[in-house]
């Protein structure tokens, strides 16, 4: 079963940095793309950045360009999001996601999500 656990959120001052981690298990060794998303109360969940495996091709949305870096470690099945120069608008719950597909012999018709990790940017 696909299992996703995020960590690393917390309270940080504007201009500060945080590193989010996401351990993904149950997918087997190969899948196409993984992403970090975020969601504020009463708003839609939005993509922040994505990375492919294999290949490590990265994509960043406007909110992330120049400030965030997404990475993937095959050895630990961990996806990270290094966030710098954080702004108050970055206050959100951040989620990892794996797209629909077949993983370890089971088909998942919907994206799989973790429980999220809260990031609060405040002075």
C-alpha cells in the first residue's frame, strides 16, 4: 500500500528557511512524477513543485521559482522541499502526492496524499 509521510513544517520568521521531507513507501522502484502541493484554509490545493523519477526533472510554479528546491533521494525514498526567503503568503499545509498508477501490483485510480505538514511564516 502506498504510504506517504511528510515532516519538517513549523513556525518560521519571514525571510527564513525550512526543509520539508516526505517519505514515500509502497510504490516500488519506479514511478513517473511526484509533487509538493500546498493548501490554505478555504482555498484550493495548489501545486508547488514536482520532480520525475527516474530522471529528476523538476518543475516549479511561480510561487516556488527562485526560492524553493525540490529533490528526490532514491536510497531513502525521500522527497524534499528546501524553502528559502519564506513569505507570510507561504503559510499553508504542505502535502506530498504520488499520481494515479500501478504500484507494487495494485492500481490506484486517484492520487495518493500524505497527511500534510503545517508551515507558518510569522514574526
